[in-house]
C-alpha cells in the first residue's frame, strides 16, 4: 500500500552505512517513522528531501510493520538553520517537543505541522526574538496537546474582574491576588503585558499568533513562566532544552 503526504523531518537516525530511519510529522497521518534507503549517497534521488528539518512531499510504502520512502520531493529545506548553532538548537528543541507531546500516527496534526513550519520560518528569517518565539511555541504546542492553561479567570474563586494575577504551573492557570496566599508551589506575578502575551500565545487566531512584541525585562519573565509550565506538564527535562540554554549562556 502506498500513501502520499507532505511532512517535516523532525528526527533522523543512521541505521547502516547508507540508510536512515527518519521521523516525519505528516499532514495526514501524524508522526510516522520511515526507512530512507541509500540516502547517505549524494547521488540518491531522495538525498536532499530526507534531511533533518526538510519539508517535503513523500510517497511512502506502508507494509505490515514498517514504512519505506519510495519517492520524496523537497519543498523547503530551511537550510540556513543549519548555519547557526543557536537557530539549529532551538529548531531541534521544537522538534523534540513534538516528539514528546504528540503520539505516533495521531491524526489531525495539520495544525501542528503548520505551527512548526511557521515557527521555523520566523526563526530562519529572524522575524522575532528567539526567546519570544520559544515562548509562543511552548504555550501553543502545550495547548494543542491537551495542556491548555486557564488564563481567563482565577482558577480558585473564578473571579475574572481582579486585575492582579499570578501564574501557577501546578494548577495549570492563573490565581488572583486574593487567593494566592493559599498556594505554596511555584508562582509568578504577572505584569499586564506578560498576561496579555500568554493569552495571545494561547487564544489568538493562528495568523495573528506571532504579531506582538515585549520589552526585554518582560520577555525574560514570559520565558521563565512558559518554560516552567512546560516542564511541569512534561514532568521531565529535555536534553535539547538544556543544550539550547547552554548555548545561550555561552
């Protein structure tokens, strides 16, 4: 049986001298792992379209226990991400989040593919600050994966009129200033602009998601909040995140 789809290579693994096992986030079939035979050879017809972070069209043979790429055609390679270690590290972190949050062959991943393709474009073209892009991606992918936080009203008393809120990762949402004394876990006092940024990242229409900015000090606050929430939801550390942060330090 053959299937046709477009998708992004989000992971690759060498399995022999010339063959790779690639993980593809597809539009129609979720995440699939497929063998790309002979693609380490520069003359192979699928060489350019089966590289990490390549967005390609695929014709794939689906057997009983495995997928094999028959043909592929490169649509966009995001080549310049490979020329900058910081960009590449952040792109690999985005891919890692998808691998950790999206089940294999989970259907209805078109919006997730759209999210990462747009994020890679903004990263590649340096359209917005890396930290802001990282925070937007973290909140949106979490929301699309069943971890959408409550950012509308106090998760305790349900008050939405209160102007002073804290973000509490443990409750997956915000707590008002009147109720916060009852919460001993990690919490972040929210400046108005940071709360707006969180709400925009989660609730905005897709084509408006990246259309805002923050002052540097507020961006640091947003970054700390989104990363803390993500690690709370995942309940584990990611090596790709550690690597990206190490690069940022250096």
